[in-house]
C-alpha cells in the first residue's frame, strides 16, 4: 500500500487532532481543544505536509502504530482497516 492509499483511508473526523487527557484510571479522554493547525470546519490540517516538523506532538499514523495507539476512537477508519 502506498502512502497516498494509506492516507486516503482517513475519514477526516479530526479526533486525533484534539488534545487528550489521561485520567487516574488510564482512560484517555479527548478534549475540545484542537491542534492549532486543525481547520475545525473541514477537519483538515492547514500545514499537513509540514505537520511533523511544526508540531512536536503530531504523530504520523502508520499501520504499525495503529494497533498500539489506544487513544484512537472506536470507528476510526484506520483502526477499522487494521481489524
């Protein structure tokens, strides 16, 4: 699968671009605070090609990482693809 094909799986929910908090029980909660580069209207990154250099918390989602990332929401197209 090419990088373009992999990225085309994304449904642009934007959930991965909102800050997360982990409570004392280890449960991840998505906050209402978006990344400063997220266009909240169309759920796309305004600096997508430079996102990994510009934002230290940005993670490049790969098939290898998806299974380990517990904060991706149920119904995430990437997570569903890996199942």
